[in-house]
């Protein structure tokens, strides 16, 4: 899969080799950890110079295929593969109206794939609710479920004929995040859709501002572990990897009052430089080579449930962009382009202390 740290392109099957690879990975992780210490200024400076971090992309608001797809249900009518990706931490609650708003009414166009990643899902059959909502236009192609961490891939009716080699994997991070039944870790779906190898990873990482290194470790370990048990040396490599979920990276080095004041004045773009995820990627610790849309929307956490008001509890948490969608093109032949057409939060969803985040991504093969 799309490793978050550099890995050799000559990885092959075999138990002995995998063990050796694992020992090397652990050693490299320790070296990375030592180099990441704040008091090692020379290493930090070198790392900032040798890694570009996450490439920030300004979304194009118009997709050339929009008009076509709103007038036909034929998902094979275009060479593009257009994907709608949604991530939402449900906070252990479900409101059917919210689900309809997220995957139903908002999707006036026909996407080739609709990918929905959910965290802290309540003990209800959300899969059935989603399928009932999408019954008229979409069918379920695959799902990956690990208790409260869930991932679904939908396609238009009949799109199962374009889908091959669908595989599912999951990885649980130690512990339960402090709440029984609320899993931390990742679930993933890998598939061949219209001859394009894709992988979607939905994750829920450790919470709290100070646990940056723990989140970094989880990212690297999840990336290394997913699908490693069923790795096939003859299988074509993944061409695009999409990571989504509650990554739980916070704003650091700013007080809650100051952050809220900037957000209130519509100056939240100033807060991007305080974002831990972008900082850690720039240092080369995680998500090397990945892309993300501009954080033009307000931080998605933490809200008072049922409102658009940030946390007024005694903790008064600093608002943060915990919920993210990133992608990476891994096409060795460079014959595929990815265009991000939108990246936004859905602020009119009130059922959780998180706001959902949605992205519209289109893939096109170069002629």
C-alpha cells in the first residue's frame, strides 16, 4: 500500500524476508524517533529541507464531467473516475436525517464511487441505513467494519461489473481509546475499479494534543501492516491511496480563546501553520508524497452537539482540524492525473461534536 514512510520498491513475499523487513522497519522507526527530538536542531533542519511534506492543493470548483453525470446514470460514459469521499466521527450517535444529508441530498450528481468512512459509530446497523438512503442510485460494493470504525464503498447500480479483486483488512491500535467498543486503528478496502488499482484507508488515531508521536507511530504502523498478510507479488501495485478519518492531530502553540477569535473573524487560514499534521508531514515523519486540499473551512472539532458553537465545557478545547482526507498517486508510469474539485466541511450537520468532511476527487488517464 502507500507507505507513509519511504520503503523499498523491491519488497517480495516470503516469511523470512518479511521478518527481516519488519526488523529493519523497527530500527528505522527508532532512528526517526531519535532524529525527531526537538533538541536535535541539525537533524530537524535537514529533514525539513529533504521532505516537502503534504502538498496542499487548491480545489477546482468545477468538474468537466458535472453536466454529463447529472443527465445520465451510465457510469461508463466517461474516461474519468470521479469519487466522492466523506469522513465523519459520529460521537456514538446517529440521526437518520444527518446520514441522508451526507450521502443523499448532497449528491445531486452521479459519482463512480462514493466512499464513506465513519468513526465512533453507535451500535446500530448503519450499513442498512446507508443502503436504504442510497437504494435508488447506488449499490454497496464493499465494507470494512471493526466495531465503531467503519468504511463503505458504494457505486452506481451495475458498477459491480467494473469491480474486481476487492479485499478488506483492518488493524486495531492497542487499547480502546478510553471507551469500550470505540476502536482506534484503521480499516481498509483495496479494489480494482475500471482497471485502476485503488485503496481507501479509514482511521481513528489517538486523541489529545500531546500525543503527536503516538499518532505518528500509529500512522506508520498502520501503513506497514495493512494487507501485509495477503500481499501478492504478482498483483499490480496500488495507483492511488486515499486516507480519511479522525486523525486527531490538533492545533499546537495557541490558546483556545485566540484560535476562536481568529475563526470568528474568518481568519482561520492563519491557524494552518499551527496544525500538527502539516507540521509532522513537513518534518518527514508521516504522509510523505500525499496531497490535501487547502484547509479553507473552519476546524471541524470540537463542537457542542446540536450547535455550531465550539466546546463550552470546562475543558474549552482548542478547535482543530481533526477530520481529514488525503490522497497519493503512486502511478510509476505517470500516466494518471488526479484533480481535486472540492474539499469542505458540512457545517449544517449537528448530530456530533465533529463536522463531516467531504472531498470530490477525479482521476483521469493520460492519453
